[in-house]
C-alpha cells in the first residue's frame, strides 16, 4: 500500500517528520523512524521513570502511548513545547504525567487548549473533502486503492 496517497496532514516537530495517515482501520500517526499509533487511542505521557521493557533501560521524557500505557514512540528528545505542537497538530490528548507535576495541576486527562474533538478530526474531514472534490472533477473513485 502506498501510504503517501493517504496522508491527510504533515508536521515537522523538533526536526522530525510526523504524518497523519488515513488507513482502512482509521487515522494513524506515523513517525519518520517507522513507528506508528492509531490516533484515536493515542496519548502523550511524560515519564520521569518509564516502565521497563525486558531489561532495556528506557529514557525519561515524552512518550506516545496507546491505550494509556502501551509505549509506542520514544519521544524523550521532545521538549514540552514540541509536545504541545504535536498535540495540537494531530489532536493527541495529554495523559497524566508519571510523574512530573504539571503547573496547571495534575489532572488525569487533558485536551489541547481550544480543542473540542481534536484537530485530527478536523484535518481528516478537510482531507476527505479535498479528495472527494479532486476525484469527482476527474471522474475517478474518491478512495485511494491499495
């Protein structure tokens, strides 16, 4: 499958490329190193002491998690500002920090400021609308094939 045709949003954060990709299963966040996570179940979490995987020591810092705890992307190099940008670009929620106290108070679930359903939903809708307009004007199917 050529995922380049299914990209609905791109962002460079901290010198790294992140892509929002619409797959048959739904929207995914892909990182340039090959890691990916479904956007709907993804969250950003800051670990002071990340859980161990086997005997491999993990770096403290930001991690993209799936279902609140499954480590998917090691983003320890990401600054707080970078995490905010990643959150707002793709509608990724913040999860409780494990943790390091937040200046706003320690809440279990934080949405990006001003986001009702996450920017990712708006971006997907815009991408689908654009694809439908482009493809209907040239008379081809609106959904890219594998």
